[in-house]
C-alpha cells in the first residue's frame, strides 16, 4: 500500500501541473477554459432553491434533536455550565496594593 501511495501522489501532482499548464496555455491564446455548450434552462428558480436549503437545514436539525433524545445526550452548553466549578472566593479576591519604597538618592 505504501508503494502504491508513493507512486500515486507524484502522478497526481504531475497531472495537476499538466492541467494548470493547459489552462494557462488556453488563457494566453485568448480561448475560454471551457467550450460553450448550449443547454436548456433549469426548471427551478430562486424560491425553489431557498425552500430546498431550508428543508435540508430543518431535517438535519431535527435529526440531531431526535438522535440526542434517543441517546440521552443533553445540550453541550448546559453540560459545560453544569460541570464548571464555582469560582472560589480566595481565587477571586484582589490583594491589597503594596507600597514600594523609593530608592535612596545617591
């Protein structure tokens, strides 16, 4: 497996470099990177796209809530707040300022 990866990585790097060189060559010649191919317009618009994204977000969020409930996993923020120790007064108290004597004049 190691030998396979040792051959695959340099080949992928060479292929990537070759593709960039071809793209640069087409750009210098003033040709488009991709040739134009006419096609039909898509049958959906912005409203359908936004609705689809909302549905995906709602379904994923609902799945997280259901799985957490089934596994008995609570809210991570609540768990962190419950497990945080209360601040000890001796760690919060501010010490009295200490007077520093001025050096004697020479």
